[in-house]
């Protein structure tokens, strides 16, 4: 879905930095859609107990105009800047990519210019100049057409009478790289997930602390195998960015615990 958002509007070419915004938008939209596996309820409705708001949804990557407040512009400046919708910020504000500034603007005062891009064009082809004038040639062509139709009819009857081969069914699964985004989204919604490292490991009353510890060890081992980082010396005057663990229970359709993710 994120790739569709990126390529759906030929008027704009999103940079690679916008990919994370589009992936987040895809997860946001999928969480608002109904799923047959949970009695035609959306994931949002299952976890929060209420239906999601969808009145604010617009066509992603569509062109729009963001109003510039009076305090941020001069008298002769334009009152709006043009951009393209890439994501949402709650139910009120939109995240708009402005190519002119190479930046994303957050605003609730946006006018959208939604349209369906038509990629097909009508082309008029000239009629062939050569005409059939010879009556004998015309008769031969009609006979050949009749023989072809008879042969096609016989082949069609044979295909109908013969049993059709069964087609194999393939179950489509999302690519593995999207699991981390789904895990993070579920972790912020579920209430029974540990919020901190201390809550998951250091509390003696936590019955699953050994399973969370194993999940963290598995994640660290995967990062080492893929060389996810390089250890370097911190430059003077610079501060390292803090991080934290995100814990999530992966559940089966019936609600039972499938595995522990960290």
C-alpha cells in the first residue's frame, strides 16, 4: 500500500525520506478497515472499543494547498503553499509534503484537490486503404472464416466436456519488513504490554519476565547478524540519542498469545 501511495500521483516524485511517512499512513489506514477474521471489525475498534473516525481521510499523495497564517507571511506573500498529502496527525491535522521547501508541514487548514489521474488517451487509427474488390478472394476469405469458427466451436466443446484442472490456492502474507511497524503499532494500543524495561524484567511480580528477556536476546542477536550498528566514539559536545525497548504480545485470532516480541 505504501508503494501505491508513492507512485499513484505522477505529478510528484517523493524523496526516500518520505517512505517512513507513507508506511505509517498505510498502517493507519489498515487499522481503520474491517477484517473478516475479527467479525468484520477493524483493529481500531477491537482494541479501543469504538469505531474509528474516517471523515477526515483523503486521497494520499493528492495535491493540496496549506493556508499560511498571517503571522508567518508578509503582505505581498502568497496566502497558501501547494503540497501533497503524505500522512495524518490525529483526526484533525494533516502532514503535507511541500516540494518547494523539501519539508513536511503540519496543518488543519488544508484544501485538497483530489482527482483521478487518467493515464489512458484515445487514439484514432486510420482505416486501411486497401479494399477487397475481387469477388473470388472475398468468397475464399468467408470460407476460411467459417472453417475457423467451426474449429473454435469444436475446441470449445471439448474444453467444456473435459474436467477442469483445480487451481492451487496461495495465501498472501505481508513482507517480513512490515512486522516491526505492526509490532510498534500494536504495542502502543494494547494495555497489557510492559511500558518500560523495569516493568518487564526487574519487577519480581512479573510472571513473564523470563520470556521478555528471551525476546530481547533474540532481537539483539538479529541486530548483530544484520550489523545494524557500528560502535564509534562520541564527538565532543554531542549527545547520544536515547532509546528504549518496545514490548508487544503477538496474538492469535482467538486472542491467545502466539509469541513475545521486543
